[in-house]
């Protein structure tokens, strides 16, 4: 699905990514984990072809970046980020915002085909937000808007869905409601890449974890192998304990750890 080999990115005097190699296979669902500024979002920008490395090779769904039409590749990728949400028009009705995902538009300036309208409303209904379909986007809570972004991403039936810290800014209730929707994706033929710096967001759906620290890949593989107190301490630089509850990892920093 995604292969990144010996990726380096340097900006002036700063080494942002330092020889990162990752192989994400079809059927796997990955979390990219790390502290703020570790290089997580930069990796996502490279997966979607909005940023290019100083050196290294990137293949996405059988397409080598630099030798393909990236616009065609992007039609198979759903992408959710705060920056994209901020570009949407808050006065547009929810169903129309979702429908734009079928074409990658930010707004419609022409008549919307009936089948596209019906598909948008159907996805919204599947997410238990059907009663909000005709409301302006701006009337929804932050958590509800995140769900609408997810619905929008699914409009194009992507093979790959990339989520950049989708739970940022959500309270506990809204976060858990959004993560429930993530679990809903297990019934779809889609691969996920999810960026966060909060371990508790790693719901059972996710199979693999890549741990990034200061632009370097510390560990990557099945989540139980990567998420250990010893490996996590390398990235977060605090002593901690880890417990698995209902298929999710939870951490506790030991007293006097800093």
C-alpha cells in the first residue's frame, strides 16, 4: 500500500526526517505516534504528495512519486486534517459539504447530481447524523464536524484514508464518539493511517504502530511489539507503565519521572 525507503528531509540547518523507512501493507491499519514536532505530519504530507523528500523513494498504491500523476493517486486517498476543515464554508448545509468529497471540491458552484446527493445523505445517516443533514456546518459541534469530515472523505470510496490528529481539540465524550466511528471502518475495504501523540486513541482496529522521535523512526511493527514501556520511553523521555484495557493501550507516568 505505502512504501517509504530511506526518506530524508532537510530544511536549511534542520534535519526534519532522517533516513525513515516504512512499509505499510494492504489490510493493515497504522498509527504514526510521536511527540509534537517529531515529523509525523511531514510523513503524511509526503504520502499524499504535497511535500517531497530531499532524498528517498515513495511508492503509494503501486505508484512511484516523481514518475506518476499524483493527482490521479490522490483520487484514491481520503485525507482529514484541521487545515482542510478550516477551508470549508460554515454556512453550507452538511449534506453538501459531504458531497464535495466526491470530487475533491471545497464548494459546489453548479447543480449537484441526484445520485451524489443521495450517497452523501446515506453516509451521513450511517454515522447517525441524518437529522443534521440540512443544517449549516457551522451549527455542529467540533466532534460532529470531525465526523462530517470523515463522511466527506468516504464519498470517493478511497482505498487509503489518512487522518491527521482528528481528535485534537475534542473533549472526552466527543473523542470517544469519533473513535467509535473509526471502528465502523473495519467493515470497509480501506487502509488507515492515523497520526496522533495520544496512545489512548489507538483503538482495536489499528494493527501496527510507527514511533517517530526527532525525525527518526524508533520502531515500527505490530502494535503489541512497539508499544512497550522501554520503547515508549525512548520517544517520550519519561518513565511510564503501560496497561492494555479492552484492546486499547493506556499509560501512566511514574511519579518523579521528569
